[in-house]
């Protein structure tokens, strides 16, 4: 029983790790993109014009949706 619990904990930790890594990479690529740079310059004029969302959470959610087929 103890061994099964350990295996379950390891699996629960191992599944999200690659998803988080991909999301982190995608978020950083977005931050360095020309679209984000242009959006940031527009945001200096009017903050509502910053339309590019490079949040980690957005990419992490997308990774989970891809994994679950949704």
C-alpha cells in the first residue's frame, strides 16, 4: 500500500513538470517577440492597447488542454 502511494505521488509530480516547462518556454518566447514589443510600445501611449498576453498561466492552461485533447 505504501509503495502504491509513493508511485501515485511520483506520477502526480511527473506529469505537470514537462507541461510547466513548455509553458515557461512559450511565455518567455512570447515576451521576446516583436508582437509583444510593439504591444508594449502602444501600452506606453495607452495601457489598454497592450493586447499581447504572455502569461505563464495562459500557456500552462493550453498545455493541459492539449494533453487532455480539448
